[in-house]
C-alpha cells in the first residue's frame, strides 16, 4: 500500500519541498525523508484524514527541520542563460513569498503553489478554514506591499 501512495503523491510532495528550499537536490532529499517517515509510521497511521494532508504535514515539518539546521538561508541561484524576464519575475515572487512570516508563507505556498483547497490547508496546518483564508489574504496583501516597494519582511 505505501508504494501506491508514494507513486501517487511523490511529484506533488517534491514540488512542495522545492517551493520551500529552491534546490532540486535538497527538495529531493526532503521528499524522500517525508516518505521514509510516512513508511516508518504507516502502521500507526489511523486514516483519520486524507493521506495527502498527512504527507504535506510531514513534508512541512521536514522543511522546518531543514531550516532549523541551516542558518543563514541561502537560495539557489538560477543560471542566467536559462533566465529571461519571466524567470527573474518568478524568482522574485518566490523570494518575496519566502520572506513572509512563516504562517502566511505556508498558507500561500499550499494555496497557490500546490493548488490545495482551504479545507485541506486547514487540515495540514491544524487551523480553521477561516484562519487559512485570513492568512492567505494577509499574505497576498503583504506581497502586494512588497511589490509596490514597501518591503515588510520578517526579522531573520
């Protein structure tokens, strides 16, 4: 059964990790760690919610653990020959998202980079759907401020 789950969700969890760390190699490691943890705890998993939400929760914790070990945060650079104006804008947006306070960043990544529903995000973050909506709205407001030049970022 775990093999089927891995095949079904691997790419999705990898993309989630990649949005957090901006490095394919690190994202691959975090993704694999996520599934190793899932398999190790599979016997104790009670199927109370969606398996996908459980995997996102594990991945979220793996990403947090990664950043606890890594100070200061270093983003992977994008080779210029691959970058055009669109790529630069994409990197700038991701950089702005990564500078949001943790709770807003998680909500934005899960909603817009992973395309999850508010109810699924609420289950992953263990908060209410209304709080998820608030965090997404607040995150978007802060991103709009940053884009307009009023950079307000979390203290590192």
